[in-house]
């Protein structure tokens, strides 16, 4: 029985170890197969591809999807412009967040999909100084016996002391009994 469990555990470990490189390589393979290149600069996002052939008048469209959008039609669409060797589209005034760029060629094929994070602009913020008057606390934190704001009565202090003494006696009794197991 023990040998079977040990073999089962080691078999699962070997399977997980063998699957780990495949799992780590999967996202890289997906990104490598993408026919688009997405970049960001401040609040501008641009996409470049060479995967869309021209039908004479257009190359296709690119769509910028925010986190709540799920398909191409829901995003901010821009037509691809450029030459037969390189097409591009750009969006300006993009708010900070995570976006997905999808490029669909004029023949209906998807050239690629890629996610990008638009960071908040790094413009220096000018601090605003405001003068507000707020009243100071009436009693604050009381120092000395625990620092509590509420003053507890005598019964509470005596009850807490009794719990501490009981715990100390129980610990001493347990340690004494443990050191001499033949006694009660």
C-alpha cells in the first residue's frame, strides 16, 4: 500500500515537471505567432503589421478594446493605412489602463491580437495647498495603562487579571506534569 502511494506521488511529480516547460513556452509561442506590433507613448497607442494585403482601396481595420469589451465591433476602430509592406493605425487620448489591440484584414482574417498597458502620464503634478481647520480630538489616546481611549471599570480589570493568573497556573501545572509523567 505504501509503495503504491509513493509511486503515485512520484508519478504525479514527474508529470507536473514534464508539463512545466510546455506551460511556460505556451504564452511565448502565442506572442511569437502574432503578426502585429503594438507600442505606446504617453496616451497614444499604435499598431503596425505587414500581414494585411490591399484590395486596392483599404488594408483592413484595427480595434482598441478596453477591459470590459469582448469583440472587435465594441472597440475604437481605426482603418489601417500605409503601403503593401507595412500598415499601421494609431489612437490618441487613450486613458490609462489595460487594452487589447485586434487587427482584422480586409479579407476577414485576423492579423493578430496583443494586449498593452497604457500608463498614467509622467507629467509632474503641481501640489495644491489648502488650509483646512479641523478640531483636535477631545481626549486623544490615554497613556499609561494600555493606551485605550475608553476607561474600563474595576470589574473588567479584575476579570482580566483573573484570566492571566489562571493561564499562568495552567501552564505551570502542564509543564510540571510533562517533566514528571508518572505524577498527576
